[in-house]
């Protein structure tokens, strides 16, 4: 069983997203440890990028703050190398094709393996163009995580049948960000995915409350929460780790409230 699969083994996974280097890399390390301590089963780590097209204003601003700190991809790898020996849950990058291209695909995925990254999500790479990234990633035991959106339509069966690691189901159209209401058709989308694969699927984009997280985890195999956590980090800066831990604990505990 892969490390990512273990995150979903006999449980509903809680998957937080944070931007590395916001407010600084030392704080990011502390946040990662707090996330694990308070119930995270897998963590998505954003590499700062100047044009994160899938992101709403909250995560966009986190990228800007990290880039102002001059955080580079190498800096992120160095931070991950330090923290991965201190946490046992899987760490996955969520970034963009240009970040991997500019670093060099083979070099990038070799560094992923060296530092303990076991998966990658590239929201700007369509299914039809994923092979060059997926093949390079596979050489270094890094699983390429596919995304499925309500607009994937006729491609849903094809994407899910070919999926590895886990499937990131996008709950709503547009960019990331908290929402008062989530797409009501997620359940049918998850059911369709499950007809094509046993790979677990988790729902993200817009989940901002414990109730929403519990609802999406009940429908699927887990919930992904990004903007709501990044907003806590923006509010508290270097004091964020404890506040993030408390917030995540409330999210995870909601899974078990009937």
C-alpha cells in the first residue's frame, strides 16, 4: 500500500493545504507539525508561484507574501527535507506546470523522492497532457494526483479509471476560496467516479466550516481545506501554528459527530 493510500485506509481523510513560506518557512514547519498533531491525514504543500491560476484571493495573497520573502523552490525542498523526518503522514505538492518545467522535471521529482514528497497535484495540466509529468514522477515513486471537476463531463470516466494516489474532486466552478454553499451534485459525481476506480477521492474548493468538511467527507473519502486555513495563517502570522491546530481539530472532530 502506498503512503497516500494509507492516508485513506479505514478512515475518512482530512487534507489541509498551506502555502510554503507564508509567513516564513520556519512557521510553515511548525504549522505542518500542528496539522499532523490535530488530525490531518495528508498535507498539500503549495510552492509559491507568481501566477497561481486556480487560486482565489486568499491563497493568491499567500503566494505574494511568500514570494516577497524570496522563498524559492529549493528553499521549499530544504524545508520539506527537514520536516518530513518529523512527521509520519504523507506530504504532497500542489503547484503549477511552470514550477516543475523551470526546475527541470527529472531534477524536480528526484528532489521530491529525496525530501519525502510522495505526490503532486498540477491543476493547470489537463488529463491529455499529463503523461510527460506523470511518467517522470513515476520514475521517482511520486504519484500524480488527478483532478475532476463538474465540467469534466464525458472525461470523468477516463480520468478516474486512470487515476493514481487519490482523486481531487473540485466541488465548484471557479477558483479556490471559501463558500457558503457547495455544489449539490457532488454526491452523483463521486458515485460516477467510484464506478471506474477504487482509488480514493477527496473533495476540495470552497470548504470552510466543520459542517461542510463533515458533509463532503461523508459523501466521499475525505475533505480538502485550503483557503479557510490560509486565512487563519494570514490573520495570525508567526503565531498561526496554534490557531491553525485548533481550527483543524474542530474540522476533524466534526467528522465523528453524527
